[in-house]
């Protein structure tokens, strides 16, 4: 196993970098295709969410793999390699497995314990399968991650440790007040009709808002979401075209936006116009200085633990020091931006009467959030599952060799029985069957103990060499072993849960 992951997330990079590095669907496809075309990688898939971009690959060389995957991420994200490098982290083999399983359990999420990441992992695997870039290793790994994530949520109270990004965002908008009390009777505008926007609409409905208006680029999807809200018992839900957003903005108390747009959906000027407020677009906040660039890409493994974390910590400190004070007075319009790249101009928070919460402020708010005691139980589950996955992969590595050995033994038995038929042609069918069965039992008994033991030894750390030893001792044809591996990999039922 040579699993490598190179990526960046809200833990290693400022939201401004994540926003620029966000990958559209077609960019993800091209990234995977180019990764497989690169020499070090034999399979790949990408996990891209609103707060992480991670490229997983099976590579044959660590340093070459890190360099190639980093370069590809830079090329397809549009962020220069020199700028992107300080924010990248690298995990290899067991640590890469540990990382993905932790992500699947919500331990690495912006809001610890949130379960939405499981759907995103499932989507990442589906894309890799559809494009045929995910092979044996990544299929097994991502299937395992989904199982472990579900186990963590069913066996522990990790759900109590966190919540959905939507719920957490609404709590930040409420600024300490009970969300149900704060939301009661308010008019809400939801921009977008995807999974996150749908979740936002449902959450607002449960919180007791008085009206929900859904705006989406494709009107049919907005109508469908309104229909679902109506079936859920929301009497005052309606859909509008995106062109109707400015008018709805003048009547809304709460706006939640999460679209796939590459540009701003709401500018600060539009927000100010909706409230009849003045806005000075010339006022700008000072930018955070760029983090230092490591001398060599080979330094990835060294600074993954401290370099990227330090850069992110420095960036957070700069943002805190340079943040402009929020507009004074009670909030008349509450804006929640859950999109990446952002939908709502960050400068909107300077409009009088506006309270804005976005991915960046959510990251700040959750950075020091207390962790539930159940998190330790989930970490134990992850550690156990990482060990189990490693053992299973090492055992699977020797299976083709064992199958090839048994195939060779069966061929030897068949050859000897054929010779016996030639030398003793007068044997009847019953005698021939009894002799054949006896010879097979002898061979099976001779092979049973060593093959069982070699599988046990191969599943232990450092056991990868037993397959080579077995091939050498029994003079097995490497092409036969490879053929068994290919047949197993092409099994249509492989990886289905």
C-alpha cells in the first residue's frame, strides 16, 4: 500500500485561499484524469468540500508523488504553487488512512461531529468509480471510511459534540439567543436549492420562521424545494427567479445563501440598497501577509505538522488584529453565507444594520469550541479501524500469491491423475475418483497450515515480504499472480456495500 494524500483545509489554510482554490466539477474531473496520467500515481480520487480539497492517490514513490500531486492541485485550482505550498498538508500510508477515517467521523470538520461529510465522501468515491480512477486501494479505503463514519455516529454521542454547519451558523446569527425564539416569525430568503440550501430551509422551518422564499438559477429546482417544504408542513413557502432577489432582500430578515456560483451573488452595495443604507465601497481592510514558502517540496513531510498549522495560526492572528468593527446598531438583516467560493461580499458586514456570518467567521467561532467526551471514544474507534484496515490490506496483498499457489497445486494433481490414467487404464470410475480425492486431500493438508500462517504473518506490520518469499519458494509465475490480482480487481461486485 502506498496511499498518499495531499490537501488543504480550514485547519491549514485561510478561507481566502480555500475560496480561490475551490474546484468546479469539470476541474475535479480533469484533475483526476491528469493525476492518473502522471507517472507516480496508479489511482486517484478527490474530496472537495466547502472547507477542504484533498487529492488521494496510490503512488509508487513518496517524494515524486508529493511533488506531482502538489503541482496538479496548483494547476487545477488556479492558485500558484509557491502560494499554495505553505498551506498544504501531506499524509502517507497509515497516517493517510487515519486522516480520512477521522474526516469521515467528523473529527476534522469545522463543526466537530457533523455528519454531512459522509455524503461528500460517498460522492467523491462515486466520481472516482465513474471515471475509473479509483481502483482496489481507494475503493476499499473510501468504503471503509463510510462504514467507520456510520459506526461512530451510531455507537457514540459524537452527534452531541457537533451539529450541522447550518445550525451552527444560525446560532452565530442569533448571537447567544435561543435560535427558535430568535427565528420565530422572521421572513427568510434562501438562495440556492442544493443539498446545503435545502438543509438550511428545513432548519429554518423547524425553527419557526414565518415565511421562506427560495431563489435559484433553475426555477424548477426552487419549485421542487418549495413543494418539499409544503409537504413538510411549511404553509408560507414560495419560489422566485434569481432576478427577484433584490426585491425579496428588502423584505427579508434572514438570508441564507449557498450556490455554486463563481462570483458574488450579493454585493455589499446590493445589501446596502435593500436597507436604504449608505455604503463606502472604497474602504478596504488591510490584507494578511503571505506565509513564507518552504525551500523544497521535499520538506512537506517535515512541515505538515507545524509549518501549515503555524501559517494558518499566523493568518488567523492577522485577521483578528486587522478586522474592521461591525456596523453599529441592532441588526435588521442577518446574512449566512455557506458557499465556497463565497456568495456574499464580505464587506457587507460594514453596512449599518447588517450581521454577516460566513465560512470564515464560522471557522473562527468553532476553533476553540469545547469537545464532547464522546470524541475520545471516536478516536479509539478510528485507531482500531486504521489497524484493521492495514491488516486487511496486507493480507489482501498475499491472497493472489496464495491463490496462484493453490492453482499450481491443482494443476500438479490434475497432471499426475492424467499420468495415472495412462499407466492404469483399467481403473474403474469409482477407483479413479477415490484416488483423485485422496491426492487432493493430501495436497490440501500440506498447504493448509503454511497458507493460513503466511496470511497471518502478512497481516502484521512488515509482513509484505512474505508474498515474495512464497513466490520464490514455490517458483510461482509472476504473471499468474498478476492475473489473479486483475481478476479480483475487475470483480463487478467488489466494493459494494
